[in-house]
C-alpha cells in the first residue's frame, strides 16, 4: 500500500492496527468493511487464497483479531480459536432476527483447498455448529478458511445463544464459547496468527 500524501510505500505499525509513511510521516487507518475486516497491507503472493489463488492481505477482524483476507473473493483465513471467539461473541450480541435455516450443501464437501500458510491440503468438512456451513481447516497450522458469507451465515443462524448477552444485560466476557470440534473429533489448541504476521514483517 502507498501513502495517499506522497506515494511512498507504507509500513505496518508494530501494533498491526495502522500503517505509516516513513517518508512524510502520514498515518493510514484503514476503513472497516461490512464484514468487520480492516485490511492492513498489500496482498502477499506467499499466501494464496484457497478459493481464487489471489494473494491474501494481512488484516484485523472486529478491530482486534489478526487474520488474512482476500480482497477478491472476500474470504477470511483465521486461527481456530479466533473463529470460536468471533462467532460466539457476534451471536451473543446479535440484535436482529435469525435467518431461516439453510440446509447443508453437500456439493461443497467436494471442493479442494490448500492452506495458504503451509500449502498442504486442507480438510473440508461440515462445521458442527450453527449455520450448516462447510469449512476448510488445516490441522497442522490450526487455521480455518471461511469462504464468502460463511461467517455471517453462521452468525445469523437460529439458536438460543443469539442475543444472549443483550437479554441478560451482560458483557460478552461472560459468554464462554465451546471448543470447536475438528473434522475427526477432538479439539484443537490455540495458535496466534500474530506469529505468522511477525514472520512476514
């Protein structure tokens, strides 16, 4: 990304939440899109999108979680623990009516996806939670790939947990998300995508 003031290349800040120009001192705070994503840097050819093969960009989700985002197809690569936290927090604070249930599309299970981090084959499987979505996960990197609209579909799915924090008048900190089951059962540990970003910058 280039500085809007002088055209020089922007540098990502140590916090990873904004960029700045070392040439003229201008700061760049990216806008958040309707998915809650703020893109922080240019696409990286080293991290190709599993859906369209374009480079993924370092980004934040909901202003605090480090992720990678595809500006072309709008998919998101994120650690499993971040997926759990974001999904459960968004559902707990949902103030709109749930969307009608959508059946699982079995044809999506036939897709083949490569992990943008290690380039190995990802497991494609149903998410055993709200939304009847199909997700791609990498057991080695403990990352999940969500295609266009899959996160929102899971957020909008019916369930007693939707709006729970609003009904109780309590913060999302009081809502403890369950562990996410992997494609072969069991739960995965935590991986900080910040470590991946630090390797890149």
